C-alpha cells in the first residue's frame, strides 16, 4: 500500500473491506456457536454405540429427553418428587393467581395494540408463565418431606439464590462506599480482588476455610461442639458452601457496577430531596433507586446469564456430592459425557439452554425493559 | 435520662448537611471493614498455607507465621524443584493460550465492532433462514446418515447459492446492524457445555485435540461476544469526522482502522484485553474437554490435585498462589482499567 499505489491485493482488499471486517467474527461464531448448537441438538436425539474401532450414532428421537424428564434418569435431573403439604400448595396457588393476574393485566393494557404483536407477547408470556409455575411446583415438591432435588433444582437454587444474595450484598456495599467516606480507593481495590481469582482456586480455598476440624474457624466450631459436623455430607450445607464461594466471587461485580452508577448520579438531585426533608429511605426509594435501576437490571441480566453456567465450584468443592446434591446442570452433563452417555449429556445441555434462554429473555422483556423506562 | 437522650441525639445527627452522624460513620466503616476482611482472608489463608508444614495443617489451625508457626519453603521446593516441568508446562500453556486467544478475540472482535458502527449491513432474512435450514440438514446427514462431510457441505453450498438466486429477490425482510449486534452478543447465553461436545468431535476429526490451537480458537470464539459488545461502545464514542477527512485524503478503510481508529480506542482495547485475558486465564470447563495432557492448563492442574493423593493443602496452595498472584498484581495495578472493561456495558444499561 506504500509507494506508487495500492497493489492488486491491496485494491481487492479495499473493495471488499466492509465484508472482510465482519466475516471473521461471523465465521468464528458460526463454527463455534451456531454449528455446535445444531450438532448438539442432533446428538441429543441420538444414542452413542461403541463398535470395534470407534462409535456410531443411532437416531432415538426424544428418548433421551423422555428418560431424563419421565424415565430412569428423572431422579437425577428433576429429583424425587413428594406430595405437597398444605403450605406449599397454598404458596403455589398464590403464585399461579399472581401470574394469571399479570397475564390479564397484559391483555387489558394491550387492547389497542396490533393483534400480531399482542399474540407474540402473549405467547412469550405464556411460555414464561408455564415454565415458571412448573419449576416452582418442582422446587416445592422436591423439597417437601420425602423428596430430593435433582440437578435442575440445584441449578435454580444456585442461580436465583446466588444472584439475589449477590445483588443485595453488592447494592448494600455500593451504597455504603458511595457515602462521603475516607479510603474509597482502598475499598474499591480490595472489594474487586475476588473477581480475579480462578474459581477452581476459590473452591479449594473454601474447602479449607469450611473445614470444621482444621480450618481457621475450627475454634468457633469447637465452641459450639460441631467440630465433627461434616457439611460435605449434608445436602443443604454443601449447597450453601457452594453458594458462599460463588457469592464471594461475584458480589464485587454487582458492587462495582452499582457504585459506578451511583457516582454518576447528579449530586444536586440528592441535595434538593434532602432539603425537602426526605428521610434516607424515601431518598433511596424515590431518588437513588430510579437513577440506578437501569444499571441494576443489566447487572442482574449479566449475572443470570453467567450463573447458569456454574460448574467449577461444585465440581471441585464437593465433587457434586453428597450423591448428586450439589451437581449443577453443566456438571451433570459433564458427568454423563464421561460415562459415555453422549446423547444424555447433550440432552441435559439442551434443557439447560432452554431454561437459561427462557429465564433470561423473560427477565429482559418483563423486568429490564421496564426498568430502563422503555 | 436526659443525658442519655442528648448523647443519642449527638450520635445520630450529622455534623453537617449531607454528612454522616458519628454512629452512622462508625457502622459504615465497621461494615466495610468486615467485608474487606471477608475479601482478603481467603487469599491470606491460601498464602500462609503454602508456607505450612503438613503438621501445621493437620494439628488444627495456626494463623500467623513466625508467631504461631515457623514458615517453611518445603511445598514451594516440591512444586518447583521436584515437580519442575510438571508445573512449568501447564503454566506456560496457560500463558500461551490466554495471551493468544485474547489477541485473536480482540482483533476479530474489534474489527467487527468497528464495522458495525460504521458500515450499514443488510442481511436478507430469507438467506439466514435458508442457511440455517441447510446447515441443520448437513449436520443431520453427516452425523446420523454417515454422509462424508465434504460432500454434504458441497451439496448444501450449491443448493444455497441456487436457491438464493432463485428466491432471493422475492423476500424483502432484512436484518440490520442492531440485529447482527444482538445476535453476536446473545451467543454469550449459550452454555459452553452445549457447544463443547460438537467442538470436541470437530477437533477430534481434525486431530487437534489437546493442542494449543484448539484452546486458542475456542476461547477466542467464546469471548468474542464480550469484545464486540464492549468495543462497539468505545468505537461509538469516536467522532466520525476524523475518519471522513482521512477518507477524503484517499486513505483506504484498513489504513483508517489501523492508523486512526484503533489508536484512538486504545483505552478501550486495553480494558477489554485485560478482562478477556483474565476470563481466558481462569477458564476451566472447555479446557477440561479439549486438553488432557500436553496442552493442560493451570486450572486443570489445580483441580486435578484432589484426585491424586487426597487433599495436600500445602502443595495446592502453592499452585493457587502461582495462578492468582499475577492477576491480583494486575488487578491492583490496573484496577480502574479492568473494572472499566467489566462495567462499560453494564453501566450503559
């Protein structure tokens, strides 16, 4: 391209520049995202047979899904279901009524809209509502007496429980650091560190910390006479340890994003509200929260997307145990793959994809867009 | 009674408007100090465990080196001297894979992000649908019917071109830049475990399993959506006038990108580079599938410690320190930069 003029290739490249800029990215995504998604769907509908010198794949239709959802692997994916008690039944009914009310409100408000848009919105909401109510029933019945949660329920607990705790903690810390305090730089750096640590390392660190006999908290456990308590053998204790590790790592992310949002909030708004005699709660509810709500919605969306992929922590921290109590869907799929159940592994992956996509798009359309005032 | 009430009032009233009351300040610093401790203590514990003898760990907790116990370098010696290459090789693998994949993702992603802010693309919806349909047909034919993949691909390509020529003009629905951007970013939602089985088989066919190349390309693809998302925001802030004047002077598109736009966006590039580098450095699941021995990365080495001889915390801690130290140093030095990488998209909302 130097000297007398562009070479032949130089001119060719310039002519197709617009295409050359974008196609590498498109091809990379096609090869590592679109093609695998389609191929994975095919795998989920087939069975791996080992034959001398290799393997063959045979079409089995929906049998992999059937086995996971209704058949011999149901206890692993969904869990063991038990009849609901009166309290759980009431809770579910309440949720169902709320969902129905929400749907009715959507229809009532959308009277004037074009029928096609209304239909699309209704279909999306029906899908989200059906999935929500089904999953709620599943969570309730696997946690009822005699039930046992499977990897789908465990993943939901990690995602919803973890993201909620991380959001509340991160919000609280951001509000504190945004006050007129000394050493903001110090806190910002220190609170940021956990985000950098490899999850595998976090898993081992928390295994050490949670050791009731030899860990740093051993004197406290001993004081309560719990030094023999094996949290790794108790399903809920093990799940909570996994969630503590996850929260330790990801609270900083929420904290940093919300702090950045708080720092860009105009000072005079807050001053004006304060002069009008607004208390701290009113200030938060009517001034601060509306200002940071769009960022909060995006942060939660990003966390939801990433949280569904959790695998390192349960794999290293508890090996998925006791039994499969701490297994996430990703870990479930990995274990199925390791035991040569290729079709089952792909089917678990697809169920994860479905739940993650419906949850994230529902959140985007039903919550995030409202928070951004669209 | 009145004295107590007066004290309480003094404690809870701010000295100046907008300031904090003494009690509020005390509680704020208490909470922040507590969380600082929560953040730092696990890191501290790993660090001191790497200097402990097995006896220090097994006989219950000791907390402060030189006070509670005499630190020892035995674990470090074991990892560096006795294991030597077994530690060094995964470490180098991680360095190579993280750096190369980040560079690749950044190059490909920022070019695409730039193009999406400057060029108006129009993709026919019919072409996209047709392409996906044919891709699905090819996959089914290859995986289940055993058709050779080159044959299926050639037939599909011919069909695609033929059908596009024949039908292309009939359908007028088009996708624009926003749709392409949304598509690229939404790839991040795909759980890696869904994509990794076919990727594994693909690399197996190509004989590239357990190589650097497989990991580099896969990581680049997985992190590409983040690069596109963040870099697009940076490019959008660069005024178009500068490029226009260069264009009038006769500079070509690539010349403009390389000599004007990328230098102007270097703050964004640095932030994105650091963020993606850290994600690639810590990645676990894909490495678990795609590398076994030769290309094994650090997270696998650390995770694998468990299986061999039960938890030997002192050795494990050394490895974790080795993995964490560089990123923590990086984080302290470049905190604002990295945080920006994390936040650009989020804060924009």
